[in-house]
C-alpha cells in the first residue's frame, strides 16, 4: 500500500539504490493505472481523502521519483 508523507516525497529515497527507486516508481505507477482503468469504487465517497485526491498525489510523487531517478542515472 502506498504511504503518504508530508513534504518532499523523493527525499525519502535520495540515499536508496536505483533498483529501490525503480521498485517504488513501479508500485506508484501500478496504483495510478489501477485508478485510471477501474475508476473509483462505489463506496469510495466514504474514504478520506477521496480517491481523486490520492490519485493526484500519486501523480506528484511519481514525478518526483522520476526526477530523482533521472539525476541518479546521470551521475
């Protein structure tokens, strides 16, 4: 399950290996795809934060991880 943190998400991974960053990226990507394909469940209106907010946050996290991954591969 994806865990949400306040602040810079990619900061948690700056000292991790490229393989560990890729694994987290892949997990986020799968969660994003699942939401895009299935959409919210009928009872998701009971969940806080709403699925749409989680989806947007995951997109932001994915962008951060991709930037971090690119910088690690370059160095």
